[in-house]
């Protein structure tokens, strides 16, 4: 496989994947991205044009998608509306991009007989209790809570049906919460880091007892590449790096690592339907495909991420005011 079509490659995880592919493989990449508020061409600016081509467009545009899929050897599908808080207020784009967009790509890979990897989330499984001894596995039942996670669950179901009904050569991965460079300032970790850099107090939803299972985006990329190259067609793989932390602990860690008092944050209005805990058991990925994360120490990964935001204000500053204005309307 040498020509990859990467959808959503100007977003957070997609752009990290394109960087990873350029650094670790010989593949040529075409990025298809609509450049919504979450997409940023600057995230790809450092990459050579001999290896990465950028196409601005919508994954739900069947004519455009048909031509790009025909010209590729494989498709890695990241493009989606991804923010839970947006999905609670404006669900329609989530249906359009996550469901109709995935359907449009599946029809093209079916027609042209191309390999497809679908990038999904652990949120399709709903949430766990804080004291639940089990973590999510590939056989956990689907139980999504939000408009975002329900559309991701729907897209996973479409992929499974296209494998079974039409023999499409697809794999699926469901990953836990990512952090790292190029993440939009609407998301939890970059929001708090950039707040502190601009003298704004971090904002914690509710009491901050909710637990997320953090993985560095570069480790997500190495896992997707491994599945693309060695995964079994039709299989689902969960991706995680044993990074469970509650939100209060993460905010306190960011504050102290940035030289502030650990309690210098505000508790704000909680998210409706807020999932309590996500946790991934990635045994299948490590046992069957031999994958291991590189960032096993969350604090080290966080330190590198804080440095990245400190050094790249020109990348994130243009989105910061509008993001905070949106949260202010919600009391968050
Ligand atoms: P993001 O919001 O940072 O980026 C999404 C990208 O998709 C943007 O560049 C946007 O312009 C593009 N896009 C949106 N709709 C499009 C459309 N209709 N056509 C073409 N491009 C479109 O998202 P992210 O955090 O990088 O997430 C990428 C994928 O990984 C998503 O599928 C998400 O569900 C999944 N995922 C994310 C996480 C996480 O922690 N962020 C965890 C697990 C899985
Ligand atoms: O300011 C905040 N304060 C806060 O306490 C924000 C933005 C979030 N939170 C909480 C809500 C969550 O418990 O932090 C946690 C993480 O929030 P998000 O960054 O919005 O992520 P989450 O809702 O967990 O979903 C993320 O991981 C799974 C991604 O946005 C999804 O795209 C991915 O599928």
C-alpha cells in the first residue's frame, strides 16, 4: 500500500497521523478535509508537498470521494464532527458528517475494492462506573450517550454491515481520549493549558470526578498504522495506553506543572449526560499485533504537550476567543 487517502487529515489526530506516516513509512498521502472550524492547514505546513497533497472537500461529496478513492490504495477515515459539547447544541452536522459521510466513503471503497480503516472512539460503549472492575473490550455492548457518540456508533455499524454484506476490506479501531500537539482549544487539556497561558482560570465541569483514559496522539497513530498494515479484515481493535485519570487530577497537574497553585481553577456547569468513566483494555491489539505505546508516562507526555502549546501560540490563538465566547454562553 503506497497511496493513502486520509480523511480529516487537517484535524487533531488526522494531522498527527499524517506526520507519523511521513516520518515512519514511504507512503504518499492525500488529505481530504472540509476545513471546518476544527480543521487547520497549518497543522500540515511542515510536511513536504512531494509526500502530502491536500484536497479541500466534504466526505459526503460522492463525486469528489469517488475519484479520490479510485486513485488511492487505502483509505484511513478520521473526518468527523468530534466535540460532545457542540453535539448537544447542534447535532445536525454530526449526522451529516459522521453518518452520511462514512456511508459515502463506504460506497466508494465498495465500488473500487479498496482497503478501508475506520477510526472510532471508546465513547460508543457508553460509560463505566468509577468502581467497575471491567474495562471496555471489543465485545462490550454499544451504549452511546451523546449525539456525538451515537453518530460514531452508527458509523461503526455501517462499516460492519459493509464488511459482512459486501465483503469490503475494512477494519475498525476504537480509541480512548487523545492528547498532544495540534488539538483544538475547545478540548479539555489544550483549553486548560491555553487558559493558563492567557491568564484565564481553568474550567472544570462539575466536581471533576469523571475519568478519561489518556493516550498520546502519536501512539494512536502508530496503532492505526499497525492495524492498517497487519490487522485482520473485519476485526475491531481497541486502542488505549492505561492512562486513566480523573479530570480534577489532570487540571491540578497542569496547574502545578505550569507553576500555579493546584486549586486555581473554577468549577463550572456540568455537561448534560456527562459520561462518568471510559477505560480501555487493549490486550487484543498488544497480543495479536504486538503494539505498545511509546508514551507510557502521562506526566512526561503532558509536559511535552504544555511546551508545544507554549511554543505555538500563533497556531492556537486565532481560535481561542471564539471558543471561550461559546463556552461563556453555556456557563462553562
Ligand atoms: P477534530 O475535530 O480535531 O478534526 C476533525 C477533522 O475532520 C477536521 O479537520 C475537520 O475539518 C474534518 N471534517 C469534519 N467534517 C468533515 C467532512 N464532512 N468532510 C471532510 N472533512 C471533515 O477531531 P479529532 O479529535 O482529530 O478526531 C478525529 C477522529 O478520531 C474522529 O473520527 C474521532 O471520532 C476519532 N477519535 C477522537 C478521539 C479524541 O480523543 N479526540 C478519540 C478517539 C477517536
Ligand atoms: O473545559 C472543560 N472542562 C472539563 O471538565 C472541557 C472542555 C471538558 N471537561 C471535561 C469533560 C470530559 O469529562 O473533560 C473531559 C474531556 O472532555 P473533552 O476534551 O470534551 O473530551 P470527551 O468528551 O471525553 O471526548 C473526547 O474523547 C473521545 C473527544 O472529544 C472525542 O472526539 C473522542 O471520541
